[in-house]
C-alpha cells in the first residue's frame, strides 16, 4: 500500500504512523509532531504568530510544551563549530568578491542557526533542494565549501554532483526548486522509501506561483517534503509586508498540512522542529511548512545596498538576537566549552579561510570548448556541428601562430 | 504483435502502453489523463490497467506538472507529461526553459532529465482560442530540449517510444488535426533514428519540407502538381530540434528548389532556420531562393478564419509556382 493511495482514502494510518515514529525514535518531539498545538492545522483561522524557541537571545534554555532537544556538551560545541565555520566561510567569500575573485556572493550572515539547525536535523538519506544561499546546509551535507564558489566565480553553473551528498544544485529562479523537491518526494513515496525531502526557499519566494503549486501537489499526493522557509524579512529591498498579509506558516492551513514558526536564530529550536517535520514526512504523514523567523544581516548579494531601504535600528535589534552569540552564551553558562575549544576553533576558522582563498585563486578557468559539453545527454547534431566549427575557428589562429 | 491499421491517436495510446509495460519507471501524468483518458483519449484505459500510481491525474497547474516531473526524473523516473493543449503550455514555460532544459548541463552531466512533454498542437479542428497554436520555435530556440513531431500513425508509435527512451527532455508535438488519420503500425518493426528526416514522396523539380500536420498538406500539393506535370519531393522533417539538414541538403542538391511549410508563423519560424542553413550549404545548387509558407504574424484567428491562416494546398502550390518561376 502506498502513502498516496492511503491519503486519498483518508484511512487513519496517520495515527499508526505517528505511533511508529514515536517508537522508532523514542523522542518526545517526534511523537507530538502530527498535531502539535503550536502548529497551524487545516481549517484553523489566522491567529497571532507563535514561535517555537528553546534558547533565548541571552543564551538561556527555555521549555516548549511540544518540542525539546536533548544535547550533550559535545553536540552543543559541534553546532557552535558548524555555525562559526559557516560564518567564516561566508565572510571569506564576501571578501573574495570584493577582491574581484568572485562575480557575486549571496551572504547567509544571520541565518546560520536556521541553516545549521535544519541541516543537522537530516539524515544522509534525506534529500535537500536549496536556493542559492544555503551555504550552511551545504556544509552540513558534506559538500566541500569551495565547490559552492564555482558558479559565483563563473567557471560553472553548479559544480557538484547532486547525488553525491543528496544536495541538489543551487537554484537561482526563485521558488522553482520547491516543485522539484515535491516531485522528488512523490517519487520517494512511490518507492516506499524512508526519506524526507527538504525544499528551502525564502519569504520572497512565498509569492511565487511555483511555491503555491508545490504546496498543492505536496498536499494532494501527501508527499514527504518539508517546506523550509527562511523568512529573513527582506526580498532584496522589499519587506515581508510586500509579500504577505498573514504570517507565512499559517498559509499551510489553507493547503491542509501543518505549518509552524520557529525562532530561526535559535539553532536548538530549528533542530527540534525540523527533526519533527522530517520524521513526519518519513513516516508517511506528508508535508510540513516550517517558517524559520530570522534576519538577513547582510546585503541580499554583494551587488545590493541595504542602507537604501532599511534602518540601522532594525539591524541593531537583530544583532541582539545573533544566532552564534546566543549559543556561545549557553556554552559559557553551562561550562560546555573551555578556552582551548574557542582557541582551536579560531585556528580552524583561519585554516578554512586560507584554504578557501587558495582554492579560489588556483581555480582554473574552464576550457573554451567546455560550453558545448553536457548540453544533451544523448547528443545533438547541431551542437556537434557548432562545436566542430568553433574548434576549426580556434585552430585557424594556431595556424597563423605557426606561420 | 502483428501489424495493425490504427488512428494516430490510438498509435500513441499503444506506444504509451508498451512503454509502461516495458519499464516500471515510466509514468504518465497530466490533467484528466486518468479515468477520462485525456481530452483526446490518448491515455484511454491506461490508468485502469496501470493504476493511479503510474497514470497520474494531476492538479490543474502546468508549471506544477513539469516542475514535479523534473523532481520525479531526478528520483529516477521517466515521466511522460501531457499538456492538454498547445496554448496551455506557457505556465510551464519557465520550468521547461530555465530548469528542465539546463539541468543536465548545470550538473556537468551528473543528472539526466528523461522527461517527455506531450503537447497536441496545430489548428484545423475549429477550436476556440489557445487550442490551435504551433509553439515549436519557442522551444527550438532553447538548447537542452529536443523537439519531434510525427505525421502518421507509425511514426507516432515509434517516435513516442524513442522519445521516452531518450535521456534528454523531449517536447513531443502531436498534430491534433491528424489524430484520427489511420495508418499501418507494426510494433515488431525496427524504427529509424528519431531525428532523421524521411522522404515520403520522391520528386525531381522541387522539395517541399514539412512536419507534423503539414506533411499531409504537402502530399496533397504534390499530387495536385503531378497533374500539371510538376514533380515535387516531400520531405517529412519529423524533428525540429535537431533538424536533419543533411537530408534536406541531399534532396535539394537533386531538386535545386526548396519550399518549407509549417503552421507556425513564418517570422522567426523553423522555416527561416532551414532557409538560412540550406542557403549556406546549397548556395551553388539552388535555382531559386528558399521560400516559406506558414502562419501570419497575427494571433491565431477565430476558427471561421483558420483556413485563411493555415498553409493549405493552394498557398503551398502558389509558393511552388513562385519558386519554379525563378
């Protein structure tokens, strides 16, 4: 029996799947996912935004009735390390753009918790469809950070094999990847696989028709997909008020699946909420919309100038909610990391930055004939003809040089 | 299976059936393709035999159909998506052009996108607006796509099978005015290459190059011209991307004159590309400029006017006369 046909008949397998989930994971949050009170269910009217938070900006742990995450000091240090290294890589890439080594860079500054928390919630067998800003998620998936730079340097349009790390290529057309994720998830359901698919997108993308269609398809086919929206408050210069009149997570109710808002600058809350949503998907309970409420601390890309459209006060207010700072406060509060840890991490950050710099400066330009490669998998006579003509043209210069 | 005479639409049904039978990864998806069997009944009976998991009625959202087909292909499936009519493909145009066509190249060849998009196209059935258009040039301009269109039942059967087996995205244009034309289909035969043109009538004085619905028109024109003592060769191009220029060249080197016929507007149409390339290749063979016959640079007209708009027998013969007069 397939997930889809079950959903179509409306049989109560949801409850059974929920019990299975709880038994398998043994965690509190998985058992409560399906109908957690903090989520917006189908048919529920718009309500005041609630936000799952487990770690305050001051670095204090707080309880949530439906979500919890058990962490060892080592796990907290790992999350902190992920965020610090991701931020350092991102800063280095921005600097490399300023030095002319990259044509463009979309910074993730401020969104480290949303990306590391969600990325670390996934299994290797899960599959991620990113936008073009998911450098932290790529890090969690094990994609070498230097591979992300190729398309921004202009040597390729995506320099990694999506199936090596179950991390699809960056997608620049806003929202297009949410449909790919949904289709992939429909295939997962057909295969009966134990896999969650995560579609990343932003608040601006929430206005795209493709995202609306992805919600519809995912709901109708009960596809195992997590729609992970990083609401960073700004779509280039347009504030969230230009995209929506209701909190984004509440839109899920209209499609018939749960939606939940999480503090996107709280890595523990994002981890807990994404784990639950992914398990919800893996256990045949269908899609979830997670709205990670966060902030784009930097520019949209290196070509942008946010001083033209937003206040310093707003930035300062969000600086107080910094995702890395609050975890550092927790580490210090709980004595979960000593000075040697921070010193080692500084050294590791420097080494990463050095490696990134060296790799970009030694990254070769592609061969001129490379543009003809991979246009088709099965070949195309026109491409063959043009390739040959262009090779002849290039060879004509060699002849002249030979003379 | 023995050879059988069947309508072009039924040949497509039979083709889909054999594809679904032979490869469990093949899926059929689209609006109304299930119980109804599609608005032209091309998918008739398939859902009953292969189930809702493989013959999938989709929400009414074309971008969603193609976007999810891409995802299914990435998961290892071979989706055959139906767009209900030519004029309804445009909500999916972004997914086709920016995603489907480019993804293999963007992945440096690591992922393949074996997606077939079936689109009934062309006019002549007295339909309402957006149901009679010929959008092939809008796809032919996009690298990464292949575009084919059968003109008879046998090609319909085999070309669809080959398109489904192809590892590239294929826009499969079905000449809806010819859906009911019958022809012999031999499922035990061996098909020729998918993108090769085919001489469907040999002639000496001029080559008519056409595809899809216009092939029948050109055959009728050749029959009429024969009565006047003019021998026209008819070449069915079958593929719009790539175009088999070698076959056109071979024909034109013999006949020395070429007229290209299609229903799509002449301006920036595939005929322009054929004219330019054949002029380059056959400059010293040509006795006349390559002429084109097709739709006008006007919105496809209301059905009562479509016979004026479509390149019918008389307009084809008029161009033949003009080419022969050089």
